[in-house]
C-alpha cells in the first residue's frame, strides 16, 4: 500500500515564510516594556504562504 503525500506547501516568495516581524520603536513605556509593532508581509498578508492562481476555464459560456 502506498502512502499518500501532501502537495508541497507554497511558501511566499517575498518573505520566504517569515510573514510577521516584531519591530521595536525604541525606548520603553512607563511600565518598562519595549514598545513594538507587528509588521506583516504585504504580499501574503501575514500568512507565509503564496496564493494559488485561479484556474482559467477554456471554452465559451452558453
């Protein structure tokens, strides 16, 4: 019996799968915590995977 294999995952070419990053703004707040923001990859919107292109249907519609 053969094992079923999954199709290879499509890693985003813009971020190589590292879709989000925490960036420090420099300095600390009054509680002593670092101020950070989260930056997401604009190509994959923070998912880390590339979207599959939609398949085009050939032929005319009736």
